[in-house]
C-alpha cells in the first residue's frame, strides 16, 4: 500500500483532480458501453416479438386455431 | 478447413458460440479490471518524476493500444468482407466501430488529463496526438458512412473500403513518437527490449491490457449478437428464439 491515509489516497500527491477525472470518465464510458449494448438487445427482441404478434394477427385465417376467435388469437399469441 | 471457414461464416453458429463465451469474457474482464485498478492506484509505487499522476497510464495505454488494434481488426474484417463476401466479417466491423471510437476517445481524454500536470498543457498539435485525433475522426466517419447509405450491402462495401484506406494512419500513430520530435514518450513495451519500467509498475499495466482485451471481446460479442438478431430476423431460428419472449406478454 502506497498511501498512509484515505485522504492521501484521494489527494494523489496533489494530482487527485487529474487522476480521478481520468478514472471517472473511464468508468463512465465503459459502463455506458455495457449498458447500451444490453439495452439494444432488449429493444431488438421486444420489437421482433411485437412484429411477430402483428404478423400472426394479420395473417388472414392463418394461425388462428379452429374454434378460437380472431381477437383471442391475437391476444394469446 | 473449408468446412470450418464455412461454419465460421454461419451467423447462427457464431451466435451460439458467442453466447457461451460472453459470461466468461464478462466475468474475467471485470475481475481483472478491478484487480488492475486496485493494483495500479494503491500498490504500484509513485513515479520518481511525475508522482502519482502517472497512475493514469493504467487506463491510458490500454485504451489507446486497443483503439489501434480494434482498427486493424476492422480493416482485416473489411478485407475479408470484400474478398470473400463473408457476412460475419461485416457484422464484426459494424459491432466494433462504436467500441473503437469510445476507446479512442478515452485514450485522447486520459492523455489530455495526464498531459496537463505533466507537460503543462491539455493539448499540443504534435504528431502522436494529431494522428490519434485522426483515428477518432476515422471511426466517426466509418459510423456515419454506414448510417448514410441505406442499402446494407452497398454500405458494407463502402465502409470496408474506407476502413482499409484509413489503416495507413495506424503505423503513423505507432511510429510518430520515433519519427518526429514530440512531447509524448516512446513505447513502454516492445517485443525486443525490456520494459522501461520496473515490474511493480508494468505488471498492473499488463493486467489492465489483458482486462481491456477481454472487455472488448465481451462487448463486441454482445453487439455482434445484436446485429445478427437484427439481420436474421426473418429466419426460423431467430423467430424461435423470440417466441418465448412473445409468450410472456
């Protein structure tokens, strides 16, 4: 351990502002990359699921199971 | 050999392999990032000249190094895409570009913040810094070009060509510190010489380098999977993958 106290660690020998600014922005950027990549996944899957539901409803007579009304098929898919 | 090459080009095959690798990439990169940062910030000795400001090196060098190798990988992918029309190569190029841009920004930003206490200035228009700024503009140009052309095949080809042309900048960045007089110090690591630092400083740097590569692999795999889902959304396997999500609503 190079620092005698927590305050000395934060001060970084007088260069605290620069060191913590660099590390802060670094953590911000890599966290953004992780969050953005996973949010995209959720958006893509949700959009695709919506699209597939719409197709099933739109198909004339298509996926509608016998004895089931048009609306029911749309909702339960 | 050709069977393997063919498989490698199959989006579904890659999607499954990537899915299996992602947890390992994620876990090991986070663990090594924490280890490297704690080591670099708390345990590595201060520099005899720069004091503690040099601790920025542990994020500056890996960001910049990876920003450059990411570009080279994209250029190789661009060549593969142009020659063999391999879809997956273009998927990689598209997924990696924003990550490379982010890393280049980090390299420039951390360098600037390190330069202020060390050189007394945030920025100088010297060879290393300027060529690195050009790398950032190349990344942004590549992303913009892809967005500007609507036809996916045309845009993929245009992006591949631009990426290949821009690769000339990489050796310029690499050797700028040797070719021109610059404030920037020369390379810390080379293949032929001993590192210019003691192990107590370069070991945490190596840990951070490895962590960055794993982090890059993680994020690029996730983004490539996203891109594959988007491109293959008409195929049966993607529809089957989405079906459980449909049932839940």
